[in-house]
């Protein structure tokens, strides 16, 4: 309740009490006025002020909570400003620095990337050949759609390895899983395969945006893997001979 509302309410209560006193004096005639003890008078005033007519313009519960929140925030900022060198200006500089650091981290790291466990399968339901994926990648690249171009080129790499029987055909395989399995067969390209899988996950799940250089690296890896010869992994015999 505002100060003006409080003054009006108190005035109304006093007016009501005055009317009661006048009425009592009129009824008493020549008798001395009735004096009300302090405690009953206070209780009567409390009952009078509790009537709805005095609270019609009171703020709502939400407004009172909002006012309390802003008052608490104001005290908090005032206390922080008094403890910060430079006062309010120093506090403003600190807040702006924190916002700038958070914005830089978000821009550098982007949205957290999903793990390979939660990642969706590399391929969709309709199987396509490596040549079809390459053609789709080239079409996207020609239009400057680098995210889709990177995705299709990564699919072309994995499909080509499946067509060469260097990877088994397994539905539901993710890009990270395909890179790990292919890296054991083609160890010379293991690092590049993991990097390509990371680019695939970044543009597919991480909200990142690929560029022409990223696509060219993945396309070059596709050409290198296509010409690469696998490394056969053999286990040693009990007598130490392979």
C-alpha cells in the first residue's frame, strides 16, 4: 500500500472512531462521555482497518512479491557495488566482462555435441551407393551447402569401405564407430577419419557450420581412402611366430 493510501486508510479509521464517539456522546445526553480503554480501542481500530473497503486498492500478491524481489535485488546490487572498486561503474564493467567471456566461450565451443552413444545412425533408411553419396555431396557443394556436403561425403567414405569389405555392413553404425573401425584397418588414415567423423557430428548434432575448407579436407580423405590398401592385422602364434 502506498503512503497516500495508508494516510487515507488511517484517516478513514479515525473518522469511523470519531463517528462512534459522537454517537455515544449524543446517546448519553448530559452524562459524561464514555472513555474507551487503550486495548479495546486498539482492537476496535484493528477490526475497522480489516474491513475490505480499506483494502480494495491494495497490490496483489504477485505485485507484492515482485516489489520484494526488486527491493532485494536493489540491496544486493548496492552491496556488490560498494564492495567493487569503482562502485557502480566498476560493477558494470565486471558484469560486461563476464558476459563477453561467456559469449566468447559459446562462440568458440558452440552447443555441446552429443556423444556417439546418443548419436543417430550414419545412414538413413534408404541405402545408397558410395557413388550416389559422392554425387549428392558434389551437388550440395556446388550450391554452397557445406553442412550437407560434409555429411554426404562422410557417408560416401563409409559406404565405399563397406563396398570394399573393409567394413562390415551394419545398420545403425555411427560416424565415430565407423571411424574407429576403419582406423584399425587403415591406420595411416586413422587420425583423418576421426577428424572427419568429428566434423560430421559437429554439423549434424552440434549446431556447427561447416565451410569450404572443411568439405575439401573430407573430400580429400575420401580420395585417399579409396586408393589406400588395408593393413592386415595378424595375431602371434604361441611359439612367437606370426
